[in-house]
């Protein structure tokens, strides 16, 4: 996919880890990266991969997930536009048994490991932003683990619906997710999610459609999320 110069520079400047770079530095970066489009289901890396590139997501969603020995899938994170992934390999941590897969059609930029290492050496502010990004990812993971350990399925599902709604612009309509998607994000069974959604619907809290959940009562969902 061809991108005009202003579009690519504007995109790079919107990414948190590059926000301290000047227009000239962004222009230099632009010459070092490639931009491409991929379809849903594309696997960017697997646990055994060493990882030699950094991915910058411009459009679409990417799931980071793990597969348990029994074959059960657990989604660690769902990333949206403006996110980076593959960064752990850049600090010698490998992929930590994680898969990265496109949820829908994605547009992304790719930087080579050597270009990233050079940028980090030459621009301390970028290195600091990378640390910030990794810390935020770790914090989000710790919150998810805490929820799994201490919150009920209804509370976790209510929290998830509110979180996705906020990420999608606060329209009160969560789109693009199946019951199976929710179950993998919560670390539970699809049947449990379906029953919980039906309970919410019976209570007048939500309405359910095909890959769509309409949030009818935000205060009620907020209250459930705290149980």
C-alpha cells in the first residue's frame, strides 16, 4: 500500500514511543521502515521465533495470546491502532511463548532490529518511551491476572465490555467480537460467556446481536464490574 509522505510522518508522530522526535528525525525514520497490509489470521510471530523486527500497528487489531498444553487459548492483549508489538525480542526476552495474530485486516509498519537498536542508542528519549510502553503492557497484564484471581465471571465480563466500548469510542455498541473471543480474553469457556451475556440481557443491561453487544445500562455494568 502506497502512503504519501505527510501520511506516514503523521502516523509515526502519533505513536507514543516516537512522540519526542523532531520532524526531521521522523523523516529519517520514514526512510528506514516499510509499510504493508495483511489479512485477518496473519501470524506475525510464534513462540519459537527469535523476532528480528518491531511492528507498528497503523490500522486494525492484533491479538497477543498463548496456547496451554491442553490447547486452550488465552488472549494476553488485544492491540489497536497506534500500538507496537514485538518489542520484547528487542531486549533479548524472546516471545515468551506468545503468538501475535491479526484479528482483522491490518496496516502496519515494520522496523528491523538493527534500525531499532540504532534508534535507541542515538535517541535516549525513544529508549525511555520503550520502557514506558513495556511497563504499561506489564501493568495491564497484572490487572488481568488480578481480575482472574479475585473477580467473578460477570464482573470480569462487565469490565471487559466497558473497556472495549471505551476503546471503540464510547458509542455503547461493542462490535467485532464473538462469544468465543470474549471467552479467550477472560480465560473461561464460551458456554459460560454465553450464559452470562444472556443473564445480562434478561436483566435489561445489554442487547445481543451478531458480533455486537449494545450496552443499555452503563451504571449497572459498572456496578457489576465491581462485584
